[in-house]
C-alpha cells in the first residue's frame, strides 16, 4: 500500500550548464546508488516514528486480510460534556430517512422530535445553555432524499431539544451531506457528493473553509475532529473502506489506513481503540491504533442487515440495524429499523429493539450529553441498559423484552402487514381522513384489510392530564363515585382482558342505538375534542357511539378475541396511543378467523341439508342428527378444507399473526372483526384512547355522577 501526502511534488532545479557524456554517466550512477540505499532503508525499518499523531507506514504488512500500518492517530479533544439532569437523560437521538426522535433505552419510551423535512443526518448541540448549563437546542442536517429529489436544498435545522419546535435554518453549500461534527465553535460538514469537508464557524455557522480532498466515489460519510489541526474521516469507497487523516493547516490528506471493513460508517474513540461499523457485513469492529489492525466484536447473523449510526455511552455501544433495502424504499414510513445495545465490557449483545424510525436509521447521537457524542465515547454514569431475556440472541427480531425469534410471528413487521393486507378505503370523515369499508369488514373481513394508518395527533396535553390525575382515576370505586359505572361486563373482561383497566366516557348498548355519555367526558373534553376534531371533523363527533381509555400495565396479556355485536358491525374502531413503547405487541390473526368462518359455513350448510331431508322424521331424531353433524361430520369437513389453505394447528393456536404499526400519537383504524391480541412486554403502562364511530349521528343520554347501569344482551338499564 503506498502511503503518502497529497500535493504537487517539489520542483527540481533546471540544469544551468550542459554536461559531458562522462559527467552524465557519473551522475546517473550516483542517483542509482542513492535510490538503492533509500529502498533498503525504507523497506527494512518498521520502527514507529517518534511523536504523536497519525504516522505513515512506508511499507505496510498484511495481518490476515487487513492492511497494517504502524499507528492510527487517537488525539481525542475535550468531549464538551454537559451536566446530567437525571435518569431521563438515559436516551439517544435517532436520525433517520423519515424523522428525528428520542429513544429512552431504559424505559423504551420514544418521542418524535421532528419529521416531514426530508432525510435527517448528523447532529450536534446548539450554543445556548439553560441555567443548569445544558443545551436548549440541537442542530441537525436536513436534505432531500437522493431518490428523485424535488429540490437540492440542504440545510442545518435548529430544533428545540424538548419541544421539537424549529428555531432556525442555515443553507449548506453541500451535496448529499452525510455527517456533521462540532468541536468547540467549529463545525465540520461531510459534503459527500463533492468529496469535500466544509468548516463552519458558530454561532452564525458561516463557512470559513471548503476542502475538496476526495472524489464522490470515495464517499466520505463520517468525520471525527482530532483537535484544532486535524480530522479523521471515514471513506465508504462503495466497497473496501478506509480512514484518512486531514491536516487542516495545510488542507491536505496526510495519511490513510485501508481495509477497514466494507462500506463502513462511524468512527468513535473508546478508551485506547477506535470503534467503527463494518456496515455491509453487519459488524461492529474495534480498530487497534497501535498497528491499524481490527477485530470484529459483533456480527448480525439473522439475514441481510446494514449497520449505521454509532454512539457509546457508559461502555455500551448503541448502533442502528436496518434491512438492506433499495434506494427508493429507504424513506418509507412503513420501514422501521432496530436499535442495538452492545456491552463493550462483556462483549455481549444486550438487546435489539425495533424503533419507529420511518425509514433507514442514519445516526445515533447524544447531543444532550456532550458536543462530541458522535465521535467520542461518553461516561455520564447514567443507568445502564439491561440484557433482555432473549436480547443476546442474534436472531432476535422485535421490540422490548419479547422473546420471539426469526421464523415466528415476531419476525414479521408492521410494514409487511400493511403490504400483505392493505385496507380497503370507502368514504371519509368530515375532516377528510379516510375510513375503511365497514360493510366489507363485516361480510368479508380479511378482504377489508387489517390496519389503516391515519395521522399523528398531539397527545402531550392528554399525557399531562393523566400524570396529574395519577392512579386514582383507574380505580373502580372512584369511577362509581364520581363518574358512572357499567355492570354486567365483568365476566367477559376477566375472560378476555384480565388486568386491563377501563375508563368509560361514552358507551352504547349491543345494538349500538342507545348511546350514553359519562360524566367524565367533560373532564377530559379539553384534551380529547381538539384531537378528535382534527381526526374526524367537528360534525362527525356526534357519530361516536363508544369511547374509553384502556390501560395495560406491564406484563398484561389481552387474549385473542374479536369484537361482536351489531355496534361492531356498523362502527369504525379507531385507536389513539397515548403512551406506548417498544415491547407492546398488537397482533392481528386473520387466518384464525378465516378457518372459523369456514367451519361456521360448513355447519350452517349441513344443518340446512339435514332439515330439508327430515320430512316425517321424529323431532328428537332431527335434533340428534344436528348434534352429530355439529360434533363429527362438520369438524371433519372443516379440517379437510382448512388443510388446503392453512395449518390445522391454527384451529387451536394460530401462529400466523401479524403486527400492526403502533407508536405514541399515531392514530389508526383497525379491523376489530378479525381476531386480535395484545401483549405488554415493556416496563411502562400502555394507554390507548379507543373510539368507535358510526357513519351517522346518534343522540346521547347524559348520565349523572354515581349512576350504575346494567349492561345486558337485550339492552342497558340505568
């Protein structure tokens, strides 16, 4: 490997006088001897040059398949850490092709900070600090998707770190930006298409330098400042990757280390090593600065995965795991990535959790903890992530502490569900939001689809209201005293939804014709009605026939069921997740319903056949024949038909269930006429606002506080 500085060679002086043939021959001989001497000197010595920094190797050796150099520079600057506010700081910022969001790696809680502004990449904290010395904002790269972009505008957005409000923007003289990094008041930008490193100056982010040092094919994608005078950059190379050192004083690339993975990303200094992502091979690698060799600490083993985004907090490496995907699908809202947590002390995978990234995960950072969170390991001494029950299994796919593995239903994603069972839309609400074909849902439930994603609602006021109310509002005795209560549903709830807490605001009879409004509707109307008006429109609020909050505490399981009654036939079931986290699995099992429907069809046909051929037979014999049909022949025929389309085991415990898209504030309609179940594997309570909406208006009967109603099959008595 030839290693050396870029730049024009030193010019030779022109010969001022002519030489005779003997003189010329003597000069050639001297030059030849000098060249031979230099060759042996440079090829026999591998001694490390004195001093610190990135030292060049004159003749690198091979270590396995990795080219070795004598040393790799590790000159970590001050990380620029901020005071830790508390356990709520145990989180990372994820920048993807679709959104910018916080992820708390202890609670599993997500908070979408910004979305709808193209592709999000590198990030760093702003210069403004609060009274505690903590940053109040962050800057993030926003650029158009490189698949058929409608604009070339690339910019840095300043975002409020807590509310997500956009505060400012600065246009970048960059193309296909992949990373930014801040050191003090200097900001470095990777202009990948131009092969350049831009230097900006805070606070106004004016450009002060533009170093075009690489080609677009070298694909510079990560930058790590090494003090005021040098940078390390990762060159993707569309193949075998390398790390290069840029000398900022001379504006030149001084040294390169080749053979560091394939299509690699990220470069984070940890202790005496440099950690990178061997992206195309799905590996986390550790580079030895002493000789440039590396070892692989972890490799995904469950398929075609691509790694991007790396941050190290308290000896835990957090990095993104995404499916290899075509360029045009990387920004799809139906595509979610995983976040992995790997303990660097024990060399063990703690977990891999699916997070709602809405596209390829690009960057993992912690700008609330330090300026240098994308290129230096941090030690804020926060609570450390714990190993999930199956988190160390490289084949684990899913979220939270679920133990399902690849090949089981947990291996499926919400994107697969939406693609395989698309919702059939018929009509819309006054707001313009679409709704499913409710008639098709009743008559041919599987053809109607499973889930119809709608829009994101602002749920912060609702979350604040529940925090203020505490646990008391979920207690039956309090609801009986100050709200109203519905008797007659206890046995069904205990059978299907044991341990689930309900808080009713609107409820109907089985027919869905008599509708009752509970006293606490007014209590939560200031938070609920603005959301529902955005979702349905003000006029269609009168169409609501049932509305309740449902709380699932950690460890609760809602058994497989589907909703019955005429009210369910004519109403649209809407969910507004108020609190949710990875580890809450909402599964719909369509084929279980298909087999049961087939059974019912065969039973119905056989009963009609027996009755048609029962002329003159005693009534008792007819009943006996019907009983036999129901218990033997029908079962046999149903099994025979079921074998043609699904596994016989699905009659009892159908493994063919499909997950649905589930995240806080993201409203959706679900086909509740298909069997579904919910598991809360997370460590927080899941709260949903569940709304059933008819397509016509219904009058409501107002209940007084303390009213107790009796819910019966033939009506409601209050």
